[in-house]
C-alpha cells in the first residue's frame, strides 16, 4: 500500500512539472513567434506510469530550456539596441508611444496583442518582450516603423 501512495505522489509531481515546463515552453515560443510544440493527449498523461511521466517531464524541461535560450538571442539585436538608443527608456509610458522602441497602441495590438492584453502597454513589458515584438513586425515591415532612428542606425 505504501508503494502505491508513493507512486501516486510521484505521478502527481511529474504531471505538475510537465504542465509547468509546457507553459514555459509555449510562452517562449509564442514570444518568438514560433509554432507551439503540440502536447500529448490529456488522457495519456492522466493514465501514464510514473516512469513515462518522469521521461515526459525531462523532455519538456529540455524543450523549455532550449526555447528560453533561443529567446535570449533575438535576431538583429545590435540593430534593436541602436534603435532603442535613439528612442525612449524601456519603461517610457509617454503616450502615444510606449516602451524602449516607442510602439504605438495599434502596433502593440497588431504585433503583441496577447502581451498587451496580459500586461498592458509596452512600458510594462520586459525589454526582451519589446524586442521580440518588434522583430516579428520587422519580418513583414522591415525597419520602416522606426524611420528616423533606423536611418540614423544605417538600417534604411
């Protein structure tokens, strides 16, 4: 009977770990604009053995670590830091432009709507969240949302 309780406790612990690492992985993937890694069916996790759950938790831990590492290195970081140098502070709340890359509300709604809904305007976002939002926009628009500063930085 004691081993059954220990097994159930271990399974509960690993399920919690899987959920935590899954949420973390999906957060970083969403921030970077990457497709979300699919999850196993809830039924599989609910009826899985502790050994399988331990393995699954280690896989999700690895995915979260890799996603976190990739997120720390946005593309064209030097360009974003140059633009930031000529724009505002990361916590600049001076409407109509917010944050260190001076994003308008419509820009935030379009490129970072989920962050806007979750945290408010860009002055409440981390610098990394601001940079990744701008990087997603840059894939489609180039550096044209920052015409003057991009010109100063030699990007236009």
